[in-house]
C-alpha cells in the first residue's frame, strides 16, 4: 500500500500540542549554506510543474489575534490556489503520516520532513503573528524631536523545501499606523486596539505576504520522492496533479551526505544519479514508473579496483619472499603470474549499478 495522499481541507483554528511543536520547528529552522550544493540538479525547468504545498495553521503570540492569524493563513492559501500551478493542503495529513513512521526516526523535525516526503509534499509553510503593540519613534529635527506612538503589527513567515530541508525563505513583515498619545496610553494600559485600525494593518501585511509566498512557491523547483521499489518498477510521488504526461522520463538521485542543522534536524545533500524511470499510467497523486536505466556505481568500482590492486601487490610480495627464503623454487615464476592474473581481474571488474531505494529524489533531468 502506498502512503495516503495529501488531501485538501479546511484549516483548523486550534493547534494540537504535537502540531504546535512542528510549527515552532518551522519557525526555528536556520537558513543553510548548503543551497549551492543542490543547484546542480535543481533547474528552472522544474518550476512550471505543479507543486504541493502544505500549510500549517498560523499561530499567534498575541491571544486576541488568533482568529486573524487563521484569516491570514486562508488568504495566503487562496492566493496560491488562484495563481495556479499549486496544490494546497492543510497540515493534518502530515501530522497523521508522522504517527506511522518508525521510532528510528526520532527527531521531530526529521519526522515532519519524512512524513511530508511520503505524501509528495514539496513545501511547508508556517506563519506566526509575533507582535501587536505600541511602539514609539523619534520624529523631527534634532532639538525638536517628538516621540510619536505607533500601533505596530508584525508577522513572520517561513517556507521550507521538503525535499532538501532547506529554508526557501523567512521574512518578518511589519506595518505601523500613527496613533495619538491618549490611544497609545490606553493600549499600553491593557485596552484593545480599534478593530478598524488592526484590520487596516492586517490588510497591508496580507497583501505583502501573499505576494512574497506566491513568488517563492512559483520559483520553487518541483521534486518527487521514491516511495516503493518492486523489482523493475518504482512508486513515485508524481500524479495527475503534477502536470507530467504518461511516458515522461524522470531522473532519480541517491541521497548523499546528511548535515545536521543547529536545531538538530538533518538536511540531505544530493547523491549520485541512480538512473532513469519512465512514468506509466498516472494516479491521482502517486504513480508507478518503469526503471529504464541504471547508472553505474563508479565509486564502488574504484574501491573494488583498488582492493584488487592491493591484493595483487600482496600476492607478489609473498611469492617473492618465498623465493628469496628458498621455500619456493617456483616463486620467481609464480609471482609475476599471480600479479598478472590479479591485474587482469581488476581490469575486467565492471561497475555495479546503483540501487533504487525508498526516499531517493526524483527530478525531471
């Protein structure tokens, strides 16, 4: 059975504790310098395919702004749907898939990424209203400055590439509106800001954040994942919603070195090309593909050759020692013969094909 697909749904207004942890993780992920390491297999030609984006329920550090956080989340999700080329889903399927993962994947961040990959998600988006407060700024020329109060609203967004674990973008958006001293003092004393003023600030931030998210999702390269391997075919996270026709040839890459981020979460670097696959009949979200090419494991072939050469050298030295000690009258003839045979076997050693495995990356080239 292949994993359950990412389904559309309404955004929950409240966060379960486990889900809150995932949202906090997305807010803490560091930008990483490994981006350049994956550019060799990420190309703009992949940006035109439909990406799947899971949107975590937006949170708010300001209790009175929780409903507006949800409204902002819905506005951004609707913008992504309208711009086309994006399949938007909420975070619930990701949370459910995490429960099915083996305990060997212990770190919560790694579990979140692995669950998302299994669902064919390309990116995770999280948001948080971080502040709504009165702030003051000095205005005017020196000697005649006025400490003016402003109502300030701040929102932070985080967009993560699921395939690599790399942060695509992180931004804090801030809007301010001038208020008089009486209003400022009332708010600082615990009064709620005027709804119209808060809504005005939120509308301005909504306009900016939707454009920011839309631009980054549009430029995000599409990436798939190998979900199952059965003989000469593989199940991949490519469906009718991706935009690729049956018969398309895709390239599969092994997982390379894993680097731990500051949070402890692992970032995957691309490994060597494993081979190519040909898409068969497309499912809604997942499809089987035939393996049409297997790349040779040049690294293993080199290691095997070096081992053979070392073995030949050792055999030669042993035979020569026997001859020198007078223990083997045939030693002088045996040494070069063994060396020649070992070298012949080394030259005939053929690189073994790489193995298709669950979790490997799928690209269009």
